[in-house]
């Protein structure tokens, strides 16, 4: 076998999450004939913003999932020696690492600006004639193919960008035609009429916005790929690592914090919230007491304490961890857990209020009068009628959690410093902001990627809320 | 016909659409209406007929998607539809004012009522010499608020519903309007409060000479307050007449059916007339008469030609082909009879009184503790139900009557242990139900069922109708297999007059009346012996109410069900009930057979309640006993007889002790010191 798969803790949870989502999607397909379940989702995708942002979020998710598939490659060994056990590299890689191996391997010495051909700082360079010259040395990889960067660079960049655009357009046209062909087959129409309908914006769903977003994404990816083959398009950081690569790797961290935290807190919030609201009495008192107490502890303090605890544990038991990646992963998981512990109270309070209201609603009373048991009342009458709240809260919380990670890593109680994350990138860039000329690219790159993700998530959350909130629906 | 001069408001050909222009809702089509100075004109119709839209169009307060396509609205010489928004704003609240159905939501909860009236005074009272504060007091006095100097500083939550509606009226009066539009001003209020507010409107009209456009669905309110009326159906006015003429002989088939579907004592042994179907959706395009589909005297012509206005000799105008003088048939002969089917005689021989009661309630108490402070100490009790006793026999209906907040609903829920009673005894056949726990109660769930007021809230919107009806069958393990349940559900749907295909649909696909049928089917599924009906028709339109009442009566005749019918509607009581218990502040004040109570009420409260009910027939109208004030809070009840602070006949003894039960006849009990005399 050329590789051995590695499943980290967070990977396992991501696979679990994907399985859950697949189950839910399967259930959704089964419920297609259930009007009340299908209608809100149709409303989400009927909106242009919903369509475009879901494509964008889809891109982030694909990158995140690619970065989740971890493995270790086989080391090169002399083929003759069969008896020795196969040895694998200690380094844990992901699919994303393999795809972007060019970016990962093209290390420079230190800072370099985006698209630069020279380092950012002057160094003493030994000339061929033996004299020392203090100048900006050429980069090992960035723009190394140019003979005279000062003259050729602009044209070269423009040329490569144009080539990337052309490739991107070609691929988008091909993939979109493929998609249209598949849709036409599914609908049993001719390809021409399907295409005309989509381009004219007819039909229930605004496919053309999704397709436009997809085309823009494909073009951008290909331009970036074309340019980053020869340049560091977002510069390099202090140790010469490509910043573009770092931001791509950070996507997984951001997504994990946003989703795993939810996964952790959801069962507690659902169970306790509904129980408190439905049973009232002393159960309500106990649950309210717990979350009021938890809410009154400053969240940052709790997180700092928990992370410190974990650090002490990890340094005392260093031999339990096979690699740095595992250590960083455990810390990430722990961060998700602790963020989950501090963030379930909001949803719990919301669900308690809603259940308090629902238990007095006449259909619940009617069910009680018919002798239906508590568990059935909760699962059949209460739970389905609070799900819209749960969904709205989860989508709204997502962007908040992504931002929280950045803030926590910035104050050093977030993810492991060795892990790629937007917070760590910003933290690292903070020290260089005082430099003159300023090193701005790490900060900008992290900001742009995080901004796009959070903006898309927020817009999507708005659409979801509009579609699921029954009050907004009747207000039209 | 009067001269043109005193016509205050003239609406001609008003056509309004709502929503997407491609698929508009034609909410108003060619509405003509005129209103003279000092006149009360009622706009009558079922929900969804465009009554409120008419009012909003007159005020130019249509929702953003609404547009006026044609017609004119003239207030004296001003064409309201041509005014700019700034000019219109001076007319609104100035020359014409509006009051709404819900006084609770129409007042700002964080402003004192004095400030809110003062705001209206400042906006519209320019040029008046009296300062705003005095004017506010004068207005509050005018609308009959006792002790206005103190009330000025109070906030809306400190006032009762009737008081809030008075404040709304005071605000509307601030600009001395020529026209007051009252959109269902008393629908949310109790009958005694309704009588107060309607009396106030009448007074004000006489004093100030303003015209009132009263929008309502209640024929009784119209009969008692309006001079003229216009009947609306599906966005059109179909009949205009003076009130006296209309109630003597309604012209349009819709008006006639509406009248005959009213429940009343003299229809007790017959079925109520029903209008089949429902008000059509206003999104469709109409051809011919809009009522043709539901009309039993429709001719083929009604389905294709839109009828024109026809004036009748009596002064009525009717939009119906039946009155076309060119038609050969004299219209009078084709008038359908009001009594459409011979009534089924009451087949209750086996369930007459004297047999053992099915349910015997003695001294039922439901108290809710009031918690205060950090440690949630109990500082008081809400005496929602305080010692209610009655018997319920199989095949008979006991009506529980009273105003909101008197504990009717709590009594019903207490019987079924949906609210845990604090004391008393509920004996079902030979078993004491009070004190049974959730599990122990289960065997009796089968026999005792409940139907709720709001059929929209009574069904889980996420369940299929079939599952909803089958829920009890499943929970009580009556039919274990799905197939058996499905068969039974189909039978039940058939029983309540619905197609069995309804089982595979969701509740939101049905109209209010159909939903209430489904709720009845759900209650019937477990073959109960007793059903608590908690105002099952008060959320429904008159014609639909008739359908449900007929159904309930049929089911009682066929299945021998006992009903505890909780209601505030005396007309329904007189139609359906065998016995009546009148509740006031958690206690039954009078109990007797329906004839005894309705014909000869003994308790002063019962008398006042009955006199406050608006009656269609002027010969049956009683002189109004106006009750002052509102029902006291069940937390802090008056000493002695709870009713004495409002009682017009209170004597010294009433203040000292709660009157004992007085048995006047075999079936009749009264709690009043005066009943002895």
C-alpha cells in the first residue's frame, strides 16, 4: 500500500457529521412529498442570494473535506529488501496537501510580498566576483523563471492570468453544459429548452445565479492555480511559507469550529431546553439554575482555564501523542468542546421558552386528553415544531463561532500555534504591523477568506431564517 | 331619499386589488356606498369578504401591495383618493377616524394613556383654546371613563379591555371627526362590555352628530345599533337596506341564508340552515353572480351574467337576478323558505333526566398559586374555579355560560385533568377522577374528550390528518395495526361529513369549518361518552357555525353523547343546550334548565348578561341592564357576594357573606340573597 490512512479525532467527528447530513438528506428525499418540510427549503433555494451563497459555502466545504482526509505516505525504500517492514513517513498529510503540494514545498527563506520575485528584506549576497552586495535576494521559487523580473514580471502575470481566465472559462462552459445536460435528462426535456429556461430565469429555482457563481469560482480557482505555480500570490510569511497555502489550510479549522461545536452543544440544548419547558416544576428549576450559572461565568475565562489544563496535560504526557498534528488536533477538539459548553445556553433558553408555549397549545392538550404519553408528545408534537428555531440558531451561530476562533487564537487560547488557522495568521501578522514598510499580506489574506465565508454564512442564515420563521412568512 | 347636501361620504365604484398584479386578489370590486351625516351604517359580512379592506381603502391605509384601480371616495367635497399623503394625514384622525378590533395591540404599552390621547389632541386639535391636558380629561370623561384625573397617568396594561377600547375611542374623537370607522370594535370584548361600548358609540353619535361606519359580522350588533346596512360578499356589496327593512325581509339569498343560519331557541328541534361551501377565494376571476355556487335558488343565468342592482319597493337594493323585473317569475315566489329541512325529532327518550348522571362534579376547585420573590414563595392564589358543582347526563348538553375570565375553560380542563384541580370531586360513573395520576387517568381518557375553540391551533401543523385522528387510537391501543386505524379514520371522516381522502392531507389545506370537523372526528375516534366543547364555534363564521352546531346535534342524537358546552354565546345556548350553568368569577351563580334560565333569569348577573346580548328580533329585545365596571380579578375577590359591587340590586346582606345555594325548583339553583324574597 502506498499510504496508510490516519483518522484524527476531529476527522472522525467530521465523518460522523457527514453521515448525519447524508441521513438527513436521505430523509429529506423521502419527505419530498411532505409539503411542510419541503416548502421552507424550496424557499431558501428560490432566493437568488440563497442559491449563490450555497455554492460559495459548498466551495469552502469541499476544501475543508479535502483537508480532512488524512494519511501518511510510504517512504521510499530499496525495492530489493522485502523483509524489512514497510515504513511510512512521520508526516501526516491530507488530500489538500497533496493537491497543493507545489505550494507546500516551495518554501522561501522569509517574508516576501505577493507576486514578488525578491525577498522582503535585504541580505548580503555574494556576487560571482566574490564581493558582498547588500540587496534583496531573488526568491528560490517565486518568479524564479524570469530573467529580468523588473521588466518581465507585469507582462508575465497578465499573460498567466489571461491564460488562467481562458482555461477557467473553458472548464466552466464544459462543466455547466454537463450539468445542464444532466438536468435536461432528469427532467426529460431537450437540452436546448432546459438551457433556454435556465438562462431566462424561468422555472422554480434561480439556477442561473448558482451557475454564474460556479463559473466565477472556477475561473478564480484556475487563475489562482496558474499564477501560484510560479509566484507566491499572497506572499510568504516569516519562515517563508506560502500564505495562500496557509489560508487554504485554515478553512478546515474555521469550518470545524463552526460545525463541531454545534454538534457538541446540540443534544444538550435540545434535551434540556425541551425538558425544562415541557415538564416545568423542579426539572425546570434545576436546568435553569445550571444554565444561569454557566452563563454568568465569563466564557473567555472558562476557555482559557480549560486550554491551560489541556496544555499541562499534554506536556506531562507527551509520549501519548505520535505527532504534532495529533496534539494540535486534540487541542482543536477540546476547543470545540469548551466552546460548545459555553454556547448551548442561548439555544436552550430559546427552546425552553418555545416549549413552555407549545405545551399549552391546544394540540398538545388534545394529545394529553387522548392519553398520549410524555415521550410521544415531545417527539411528535414539540420537537418538530421547534426544529425551525434550532436550524435558524445553528446557521446564525456558525459565523459567530468562526469569528470567535479568530479572536481566541489571537489571544493565544485558541487552536495550537502549529495549526493553520485564521486566528493564528492574524496573531502572527500582528507583530509585523509595526514594520515599515508594513507586512500586510498575512492579515489581508486571512481577512479576505474569513470575510467571504462569514458574509456568505450570514447571508445564507438570513435566507434560512426568512424561510423558516413562521412569523416572517405571515407578515408579507 | 334625502338631499345631496347631507351626504357625508360617497364611495363610487371603488375597486381595489392586492398582491402580485399577475395574480391579484380582487378584494374590492365596484363598491358603492354612501353615508349621511349623523347616520350609523353597518358593513356586514363573513370573514374574507373585504369589509376591513373597505375601511382601509377609505383611510388610504392599504398594505403596500394594495392598489386602488378605480372609483372615487368623496368626503363631502374632498376627493380622498386625489389628496397627497401629507394632506391625507390631516384628514386621517381629523375629519375621519378609525378604531380597531384589538384595543390591546392598538395602544402603545410604554406610554400612559393620557399621553397617547394627548398626542392625538396635539396633532388634530390646533386652533382650540383649551390646553391639551384639559382636552384629554374632557375626552376621557366623554367616553365614560370614571375618575379620569387618576386614569390619565395609567398605562394600557392597568386597564381592562373595555377601558382600552374607550381610550381608543377617545383618541379617535380627539380631532372631532365627521366620520368614525369602527372595525369590529366589540368583537374582542365580552357581551356586557360590548353593550357598554355600543351604548357609548350611540351616545357620542347623538351628541356630536358624527357618522359611524360600523364593520361587523354580528347580525345582533347591527340590529341594535345601525340605521342602515350594506351586506358584503366576496368583495362586493350585494344588498343595501335600512336595518328595519332588512331584518323584516332580507332580499339577497345570501342575506336570507345568513339570517336563517343564526341559532335561536325556536329552531331548537330543527336543523339550522347552512350555506354550503365557503366564501370563494378572491384570487379567482368571477363570472356571473359571486354567490351562485352556494345559492340554492341559482338559475343558469346566475353563473354567467353578473347581476345588476335592483331596487325593491321597500327601499332595499339587491344585486341579484331574482329581483330582475324582466324575469317572468315573481321574485317573492322564488324566495326559499328559511326552514329548509324538517327537523329530526329529539330521540332522547332513553337519556332523560332521572337516570344516573354520567359525571357528577362537586365543589371543583382550581387554584393557581402566585409566586413572588427570589424563593418563589406562594403569596396568593388565583381562584380560577372555586367550588363548581353540576351533574351531566348522557345524551344531554349542559352549557357553561359566562364572560371571559370567569373560569369556564379552566373548569373544562379541570374535568379532564389537563389542569390539575386543587380540590373537590369529579365522579365519573363510579370512579373518582380527581387525584388520579397521568397513568391512572389513561383508562378514562377514552370516555372523556375535548374540542377546542381555535381549530387552527388545535392541530399539529406537521402531521397528516389521518395521523391526527388516529392519534388517540394508537395511544390508547384501541386499534394496534395501521390498517385498522386507517379504516376507522375513514369511517370517522365519513361520520363528520368529510371525504375520506382528507386523511392524506395536512391541516393547513382545510378551512376553519373543515378543521373543526376534523377536531370533532379526533375526539370521536376513541368513542367517548362525554365531550367538553370549549367554544367550538366562536372562531367560525355564522354560516359555518351552523354546520358545526348541526353536526354536534346529530352526533348527540345518534351516539347519545353528553356535552359540556362552554360558550359565551347565548344564541348557541338557546339552540343547543338542555341545562345552563351561569358562572361568575369562578363560581356558578345560577343553574337550571335552558328555558328557566333564558326565560326567567333570577340572578341579577344572569339578567344583566342576557339583557346585554344583542338580539336581531326587535320584539324580543329586553331593556338593557347596564353593568358598570369590569369583572374583578380572581386574585382579589370582593367580600361577600362576588357580584355585589356591580349589582344594581345589591342589599346590605350581599356585602357580608357569599349567598348560600337556593333551590327554587327541582332543576334550579341560585346563589343570591334576593332569590329568597
